[in-house]
C-alpha cells in the first residue's frame, strides 16, 4: 500500500532495506488499517453521505480529526462480511510490506446480531482465510476496550470473549479510544481479571497529558504501553525504570499533533531508544492506523532511520528486539514471561 502524498504527511520513499526487513507489527487497529480502496468501495455501497466521506480524502491533522475518521469508517463497515474482508486484506497488505508477525487489535461491535461474539469470529475468519490462501504473515488478535464507549460491565464481556477465543488466536486485551474521554479506573477490575486469566494487556497511555492516570497505569504494570507521547518527568522516570515495552507510532503521532515541535526528529523514540544498553526499553515501531495515516510499517522504519540516523544494523536490532515484546506463548499454554517466571518477579 503506497501512502498518499499530502502536505503534512512525511514523504514515503520506498526503502528496499526496510521493505525487506522482517518486521513485527504490535500496534495496529483493524478498522484504522482498512485499505483506502476498500473504504471508498464500502462508502459507495452503503450510500454514506458524500459530505462526510470528503473527510476521508485527506489525512487527519489532529487527534480529534482522527476520531472523526474512525466514526465514518465504522459507518461504512457495517456487516460481518466487511469485517472479515478487512481482516483478510490486512494480512495481504502486511505481507506485501514485509511484515512477518502482527498483533492486530479491534473493538468488538454488535453488528446487528445482538452480541459481540460474531464480530470476533468474523475477524478470526478473515485471518484464517488469509492463512489458508496465503499465510506468510502470522496474525493474532487483541480485543480492545473503548474508554469512550464501554462501561465496566462491557469491559468484563470483552475480557470473557478474549478468554473464550484464546485458543483460536486472541491473545490479549487493549485499552484504547478517545483519550480525552473515560477513565482508566473504570476498567481496572476487568483488566486485573484478564491478567488472572493469563491474557496479556497493553494500554494506550499518555496520548494527552494526564499524570494521575499515567501513574495508575504504571502501578498496574501492563505488558506493553502504546504511545506515551505526553509523560510528566516523575512518571517518565518510572516508565524508564519499569522496562515496559512501548509501541511507538511516529507518523500517527506527527499527524495527530502529538509531537509538540511538529518535528519527527523530536519524537520520544529518541528518549527511549538505547539499543546498546541491556534491559533498556523495547521500542516497538508500529503503524497505529495505516489506512488513516497512510504509512505502512516499512515506511515507519525508514522514518526512524532518517530521523534518528540509525544504520541498517541498528534497525535490524530494533526490529529483532520487538520479538521479546510480543504476546506469543513460549511453551504450550504459557506466555513468554510466565514461562521464564519473569512476570511474577517483575510485576510491581
Ligand atoms: C486511541 C485509537 C487510536 O477497534 O474499530 N483507535 N484509540 N488512540 C488512537 N490513536 C490515533 N487509533 C485507533 O479500530 C478503530 C478504533 O481504534 C481506536 C479507536 O477506538 C477507534 O474507534 P477498531 O478496529
């Protein structure tokens, strides 16, 4: 998928190196990764108001604009067949981009069947069909809790679904949604329950400055964090100390106005990246919403190389270290940390 050229969009030069680099994608939202051509097709099919679809022809320039786009995407993606199609096409697109393993996350929605289970099954059907027909990319699913929409009881339902479909490819829980809405505390009981069931957890954190919430999230000690753009100094020190891997999405942060200077060279990747020192934070370079922000993973790695002056060997090491942050099991029935005993020792 070639990112569209646009005023503020970082230019996408094809980098043979980052394209052929075997890459792991750990932060990609299903609907945010929809192909633009599929979105246009579905919008036409569903007669979505052209005045709203006009917003789809440009790349968002604030976080709130990105959430407007998600609303429109959801108004186009209305059947389980649509969901299955997007899941299948994500496999194809990632394969073309040189991704070898991906944890895709999505927020289960009731598509008119009265429950959320059909949605999860549709995503897994899409993954399965991709695996049977092509299958170069290994796909796993995380179920998202939406902090702007879900109640505490909804979050329990999502955790139960994740547990139910665990043997079929669901390996964790994500907390996402509009960061200006909702409260982490609402979901803490369900997330704690998810952990007790052996599910791994990643939290969107610090997309807006909220020291109290960030501190509570650190107390919870998730298996990964997403973003961490705005972190006050005391929490930043705790974050670094924690060694919790961080999913970093350069283009998404740039285009949603989450880098205060508006320059990629000032992205907080620079703070967290220290591949040379043992035990330093694992930076998981990710796309977030490649369909919305128009940048595939090979382009994100290229931007890291260009913005931070990394050589090919350092970028290979960066991509390799991401493996240690996946939610893959290392022994039958066990996640990597459980198998090494690291989980219980490290958790604060
Ligand atoms: C927070 C985000 C997000 O779940 O319908 N989402 N949440 N921050 C972001 N940064 C830009 N990007 C996407 O995919 C779309 C949903 O993912 C979340 C939002 O809840 C959005 O509605 P799914 O597959």
